[in-house]
């Protein structure tokens, strides 16, 4: 049986282990985050949500996920 290789990234300041070849889309699905209600930053750059399937996370990447909160 082959062991799945993992890497570590930071999500909102917390270390998280993820499989190699994991996309931002995979991460968002795994965390059960409603994609329409968040902004995602990858290594201090805002991510176009249309491209999250194509961005593969690498060791030590930093992801910040900010939820939008309604109010008035």
C-alpha cells in the first residue's frame, strides 16, 4: 500500500497538512466553505475564483480565506 505524500500549508495562520497536487478548489470543498461568500488570498495575492481549480498548492503556501459579513 502506497502512503499518500503530504505537504504543509498555512490556512488563516494555522498549519494544515494536505495531499500533494491539491488545488485551492479541493481545499475550499474540504473545509465546507461557501465559495460565493468568501475572498481567497494565495501568498498575498487575491485569487480569481474562476481559476481555483487550476492553482495547485505547494509546500509552505499561505492561504487566507475571508468571509463576507452583511450588515448596514
